[in-house]
C-alpha cells in the first residue's frame, strides 16, 4: 500500500528542510513505499527554492505551488486532489507531528484494514510539548463540544494529523473548508458517513521556527459552520452519503 503525505507549507524556510529530511529518512528506513507531496502555498520567503533543492536528496518529494486562493484548507485540498497513494496522511511542515507516529498509523491501517486512523494527543500514550495554555483550554473545550454535539467519543477532531484510505477521501468530497476548519470537516464527515476508524495516541510539539498560521479568533464561526453542516447531514440526509458496504 503506497502512502502519500500531504504537507501544506507557507513561509516555512526555517522548518521545511528538517521536516522533510526527517520524514524521508524514517519512511526509507521502514521500507514504506511513499510520496511526500508538499503544497507550497504561494510562500513569500525561500520555501520554494529550498523545496527545489531538496528534490535532489529526497527522490520521493513532489511539490507544486498553489497560486490561489490561498490558506491552510485550500493548500491541503490542493494536495488531496493530486496525491497518488493508496492512503494519505496530512502532516504539518513544522515537524510538530512525529514520523514515528505516522509509521504506527500506517501499520495499523494495513494490518487491520481501517478506513481511517485518527490521532489523539490527550489520551494515555499521547504527548504534548510546549502547547500554549490558552490554546489548550480552547482546544479541549471545542473538541468536547464537538464530541457531545455529534454523539461521538473521539475528542481530538481538530488534530490535523490523520490517515485516510484513498477511497475514504474520495467519499468525503466535496470539501468545503478553506481554512483550518478542514481539520474538523474531514474526520466528522468520515464518522457521520460510516467509515471505519480507530484512534491511536500521538505526540505533538510546538514549532521551533516561524510562527503558527492558526488564528483562533478568526476560526470560531468557521468551526461552528462545519460542525453544523455535519450535524445537518447526520440527522437529515437519511444516509444518502453513507459508505456503501459490500
């Protein structure tokens, strides 16, 4: 099973080399057939130049520049329309997600044939390093509201780090979120539409270079919109979008 990793990158000149080198070295050592697809989200720094040079040492690296519209959700969606693997993971360009966790997620999907493998940073075995206190409070409250509203037990929906089969990702279309609310749209749709999933603990660490692109004050209404959309689908679509099991 070929693994694709979609990575959105905007002004990541300080992080992208370490992220991609570490990721490639890990996947190569594990003999995992893969591609690394980076969406350069019209960066204004040297990200594109660095990606061009990295292609010489990372043969599985592909990258394209998203001319626009730009934003986290658009950048991820750009990659999700172009990856070639049998399954696809979304990871961040700042190495906040662990390549070791990615390998565990991939092995779990291959061994047990889940449609999705989701991460949870807050359960036993998970680890969070240098997470801002105010962001943590908002994160936990928002995820508890999502879980309660949707009637699910999974409490880290906004965690971007997840793995989906190709067929699953096709079944989640059309994508609606242009921003970070895509991290909520994808797993909620997968759960509402009846795709099988499991949850594994994963680690997260704050970036060492650059700055976070997530602006919490701007995202509240956008997350609420996606939550409402998924709830409407769950309770009123009469199963029209459900996975058709063989």
